[in-house]
């Protein structure tokens, strides 16, 4: 730092931010590289439950029904939860707001300069899936293996809906609409 209070760059106050622009020495590498790292799967607690998620194989489909009776009857299963359960319990979609808020963020607008559309983000959908891999049910069991086995026993009926996989095709006249 020079006697003017400026860093080497000449920008006032930058000297007080000494770490900016400097390489950071990582502290975790040694334990991770030598197999001594600990991750959440490395911990087990008495009475711990495990969850497995049932996911949609379709990019766009109506959910016709979910039969979880077989899974619920399996050993160690503590519960099977679906979008219908979320609605019955009054659980609302996850609140999120993708609209930028600072003056530095790129401003987003919808068609004609209007507001952008942010679709709801349900915990588990009750009626329709909108992407491959969307969670449609959650199984909770005493062990990981029991949860995985029970998740495979959940039967979901779907009616596949039209879909596109390329952004340009989504803009074409008559393209399928998700919302």
C-alpha cells in the first residue's frame, strides 16, 4: 500500500480488501485427496430415516394416479407422500422470485415489456409433470435400501402430452405449451 491509502492499482480503499485478486490457499484438499473427507452420507444417527424420490420419466405428462399401497405395506416404510398429500396438508408452492433486484442485474421483461412469467414450483406436482426427472412422490423408510425398494414399488399412471426439446421448436406456431 502506498502512502495515499490506495492499493497498487491506485483505487481508493482497495488495499483494505487484501484478499481480492489473490489466490486462496485451500484447506480441504489434503483430507479429500487422501480419503479422509467426511460427507453427509458418512454420518449415521440413531433413528435416522431415509428418503427416496420417485421421478417422472416424461418431459410433459398428466398424472393419472399414484398407487402407493404396495410401497406403504413394505417393511420399514414410514410414509409415502405425493402432490395430493401436499395439497391436502395445505402446502403451497416453493416461493421464488427470479426477477433481478439490484441496479447491476440485467433487467428481464416479458413480451411487449410486460412482467416475466414465473411458474409455480410445487413440492410435488398433483396433476402434471413438466420435465423429465420431476419428483412425483417421496418414500421415507428406516433404511436407504428400504426407501429405494419401496420407491420402485410406487406405480404412477401418466398420460404423455406433446413436448419439444429445442428452444427454437418451442417458439414455432402450434408448439406445445407447458403453462
